[in-house]
C-alpha cells in the first residue's frame, strides 16, 4: 500500500459521491467507510486502489468466468478496435465477429436453437425474448396470447419489462412497472417449503400450482413461461428434482413458449456451456444469455430462438414487413469478437471439465460450515452456491434485520481478503471458474472465521 494510491482512492470517492448513481443501492445506509475502489484484477484475485488483494468470490457479479486480467482477451479487443470498432448489423449489413459468434452459439446451443439476436446484457435479452414471443403469436394469428408466467424471487433484470418479469416483489416498490402482463407462481424454495411436504411432494405442489395458474389465466392468453434453471439473485434456489422437465412439458402441452434465462448458468458455472438441456433435459423455445458469454470483459447479451419461431417471425407480413426491433449495438463487432475469444478460451482450457471436477469439492467444503449456529442452509450447485443465515436453525426463523447480518459478514470477510455477495440473509458465492482447491479452502476458512 502507498500513500499516493490511498489519495487516489479518496479522490475517486469524492467524485463518485458527488456524481455516480449506484445500481441497487440503499442510499440511506450508503457507507463510504466500507467502500472499495476496485482497480485491478488477475485470475480470481481483485485489487483495490490502495493495493489490497481480495479473493473474488463472486466473479465481479456472476460474470468474470474465465478470470480477470486475461491478456489474450485484451489483445483481441485492441486488434478488433483498430480494425472495425463498430458497424451496425441492420438489414443486409453484418460483420465477421457477429456472424461467427452467431454460428458458434448455434453450435453449442440445443439443436432446435439456431438463430441469435444480440444486445448488451441480460435485461435487454429478456425484453427481446418477450417481444419475440408476442410478435410470434401475433403473426400466427393468436394475438390474445400475451401474458407471461414468472416466479416469485425470479431475477430477470431491471429494464421496464425485465423488472416486471422479476419476482423479487420488494424491488417493485416505488416503480410503476408493466401492468397486468406478468403472473407469478411460487418460487421453488426447497429449504422453505411447507413443513409437511417432502421434496417430492413439494415438486408436485409446484407443478399443480403452475397448472392451476395456466387454467386460471387461460392457455389461450399466455405467451410464455420464463425461468432461471437455478434462481440466482433470488437466493440460489435449486428446484426439486424433475421440476424443470415437468414445467417444460406443461408448457409444451399448452402451447406456451418456454424461455430459459441462462444469464448466470450458461458458460460453465454449472459445468456445461448451456445447462437447460444437458443438465435439466429441457429444450427451451427461447434461450437468454449474457454475463459469462463475454466473461464481463464487454457488455454482451444474446437471445436465441427456435427454428420454428424464426420461421414465423421472418415471414414478411402486410402492413409492416419489418421485424421492427433492434439496437445500435446489436451484434457489436468488438463485443462479438470478445464473445468468440471467450468461448475459445473456455473450450481450449477445459473450463467446463474443471467445474465438473471441482464443483463437488466446493459444495462439500462449503457444506462443512453447517455446524455453525447461524448457518441454516447451504445450497446451490458447483460454482453457484449460497449460505442462508438464520437466527434459529430448528425453526428456520430469520434475523429481524436480514440486511444487516449478511452485510456484517461481508464486511468481516472483506477485511480478511474475501469478497462474497450479501443478499438479505444470504451469502452468495459465484467465483471465476479459475477457482482452484486453494481458493476454495481459503474462501471456506475465511467464512468460518
Ligand atoms: N437474468 C438473470 C438470471 C440475471 O441474474 C441477471 C442479472 O443479474 C439478468 C437477467 C439481467 O442482466 P443485466 O444486469 O445484464 O441486464
């Protein structure tokens, strides 16, 4: 640490406080004492402007999958920027990276998904998914099919539409979101299921509830169901066994499009490039990706649609022959070049195999914390894990001020050199996929402390 760097930190915070609006921030409790100015990253380590080193337990925000500070990605960015920093992909224009990445995604996605629409992040990709579902049913002559079924505690983003899809209802307070569009069913929160139900019965309960919701709203008015394979920001909730397949089958039976939001789960976090089919045996009609697609080196998101949807939406119609949806940065060449390089790195360096091999070790090590008096539940899968803190392990009663407990642990862990994500009473772990045994051991050791 040197004083010059410390001064940088202070100066930056003054500017930040005066001008930067932070996302998802409690301004009442905003506290610059506990704040950090991140300045440098290397593999699964992150350094602040004062030179302190931390183990990055959350990959920035579930996204830096191939790790920080990759020179090969930086080189691609520089090379592409000096070649063709930007051109649009509207109508008959394209670029080499945009076309190459689209083809690569079609290769790694389930076989019915061969068409990609690019944007700059997960919220935009989910907005695109819903607009495509609506457009598809309009063109098919089924204009009543518009409603969306989402789930309590789902997180799908923060744009006007994606925030409405999000089922973390407390975040809706104060915002007037899209009215009467989204219907929510229960979160598959296995730990907090009704006490009298076994896990299997809980699954039956959730499926029955979805079926009832479809009947109540009317399948002829429902366009789609949207689901994360493991709910992330809502609490790393792993649904009971068989849940995904059964929800997908219900959707198929009722002509409801199944949207799999794999913004967090794709690109290796669960040990597969795409989790829906490989792990859960579900073939989504629409697949949404972001974050790990570029390992956070550049904003990029993608919405993949089935051949059947593409067939319909690409047919010109009288009135407006245009598919009138798109963004300046759809298929941004620089972003797509990073996406391609990122996939190449993941394949060449066998990141999925690494997560498959080490994921169970991470799960077991973290589970060793279950003897601690405030640890109620430890859940998740492979490199997407979470600890839920409770006041009483037997009754599962939470702490009165949930926000404080996780925040306190977060500050203590940070002092010891580990960054975890505090969410209510939860501590979330979603590290870079470069995490090795040493990093896992250190992470668990610090959490126990
Ligand atoms: N979907 C999921 C599952 C997410 O976790 C997120 C962000 O965390 C989003 C969508 C929104 O992505 P973005 O913040 O890039 O808009």
